[in-house]
């Protein structure tokens, strides 16, 4: 039955509800610049009215409300936009990383540039033409040796830098895999907390925001799919294999073969990573950078074979038949001019016949190698052109993904972010509501004071 104190209870409930609303509004304002935060809203609901209709109901008016309560605090989210953001991050991570690697490769080749392989190769052929024109002049022969050494050094340098880049990428892959495992572990821990909190009927809003942020960091690294179970725990699947399920993480291990290869801890099977930063790093290490290393190997081998073959048929200034001009006892990292020629340019076999001082026919034959289609200069130009196209394409695609991600983030902020104007309006609204509820308590208190302290005094 209703009593004189029912009004106090209604005022108390109203005060508590508006106090909660003010706290949530303050929390929204405090996180207005937190991109990972989803705006929270208070859901008000009227409490059960009095009285429940029965056959013995009195004649007084009803049903009479008993106040208000906060049923829950709900975070405003858009899962479609969240999924779009993850897809954009995955693609952006891939193309940004790919672009960065190719930019490094471009710096190594330094084309066009005065210190690039193309310039050194051009000067090398020019030096052979000069020897062919004046084979008896020592200065011309010394110039050829110097330019041949400069060409070998340029090839060795670029090849070495590409090799070091490949090892650096390998270390980055190891670091990213460790990061991914750490993110997976933190997501699993948050899953455990979320299920415990929501089992009590509360909403784990801030924890879910933190988990979503970690998932987006992970999606930038690899291609993944995410789904939620009935307990609102995130399950992360990487190319058909579960990475995180509840509070369990299927770790990614590294096998040295000799470079790092990611494998699943539970099965030893290969982890297929085609997108994200890890996908780009694996692609760059095993294909892109390796393809340029292979191109330099073919260039160096062709240079050695192409120059040495005619040089062996010629004769030096002492009438001795020529030997090898270049030697390479491994890969391009060992390319150099043969020591006998490097120390004594007279050993350059420029003549086709012995004993003829002005004979430079072999030198002419070697100089003409530059014009052979598909070899040397044309092959190098093809490599440089391909590098430029790939780098430009990666840059363009990375720019496109940056634009798309920005658009998605703008849409998401509009849908789920905090607007300070809206929050200030709510703040004033809830503040007035709180003040009005306090007036209700004061008014009821005065009524009760009248009943208790002032009634029954007539006739005294």
C-alpha cells in the first residue's frame, strides 16, 4: 500500500537515476578525443507502478507510478563500420609496408643517379670503346680497370644492401609475430573479463572498446575474421584457423628455415598470411626483394660470362693470350676484376692478334655487348622500370586505402563518437532533472513534517 513516504522514494530513485546519467555524460566528455571509445547512453525505465490490479483493489485512482530506474548503460556501436575499418586497416597495413620496402630498394639502386649501377655500366662500356680506339695508351687501360672496379663495387654494394634488407625484414617478421601473440593474449584476457562482467547483467562497455582496439591493431598485421559467441567473447580466425577463442590463444611459433616461417603452435602447420603488415613483409622478403637479388645475380653472371668469353680470345700488350677479366667465386658479393688485370693493365687482352700494338678488335667486340638486346643495359633498365612501376603502384594503393580508412573512421565517429555539443545539452538536461528531483524530496519532506510535527496541536 502507498504511504506518505512513497514520494520520498520516488525522489530518491530520480536522484540516483540522474546522478548515474550525469556520471555517464561526464565519462563521455572525458573520452571525447579517445578514438577507441564508443559513446555511452543511459537507458531510463519507469519502475513497477502501484498497485497491481486485483479483485480486492481499492477505489483510489491507479495505477500510480513509483519513479524511474536506470536499466543499463549501453555503448553505441556499429559493427558494420567496425568490420569495414578492420578490412581497410588490413589492406592499408599491407600496402604501406610494401611501399616502404620498395622505397628502400629504390634508394639502394639510386636510379637515375651518378652512383647507380646504370651510370657505372655506361662508363664501363665507354672505357672499352676508348681502349679499342687507343689500345696502346696506359692511361686508357688504367681508366678501364678503375671503371670495371667501380662497376663491380656498385653491384656488390646494391646486392649487399638488398641482402641486409632481407635480413632486416626477417627480424621485423619475428617482431610482428611476437606482437601478434601478445595482442592475442590480451584479447583473450579481456574476453575472460567481459564474460564475467556481463554474466552479472552489466555491460562491459569500456573493456569491449579496449578489446576492439586490440583487434584493430591485430587486423593491421594480418588478415583475420572475427565473430562473437553467445557470451560476447571475440573469436578470431586467421585463414580458417582459430587464433583466439574465449580465453585460449593458439600461439604462432617461428621455425627457422633458415629464415623465419610462422607455424601454428598446436599443429605445426604453416600460418597463411597474405594481407596486413605480416603478409607484406613475407611477400617482400620471399618474392619482391628476392626477385631483385636474383636480377643482380643474373646481371653479374651475364657480365662475367659476356666479357670473359671474348677476353680469353684476345691478346695483351705482351702478346700473351688473355684470361678472365672478371671473377666471381660465389654470388655478386664476390664480383671483382681479376687480380692479374687489376694490378697490371697491360694484361687487358684488347687485340685479336698478338704483336699488333694498334689492334683493339677484341675491345671493340666487348664494347658492342652494350647493344645486345635483353642483356646488360636493357636488362638493368627493365629491372629499374619494373621497380618504379611496383613502387608507384604500391604508393597509389596505399594512398587509396588511407583515404578509404579516413572515410570509414569519419562515418564511425559520426555514428558512435562523442559530440561535445550533444553531451553539454544532456548535461544541462540531467542537471535540471537532478535539481527537480531534489525539489520533490524537499516538498515531500515538508509535507511529512507537517503531518508529524504540526498536526494534533488544535485546542492545546
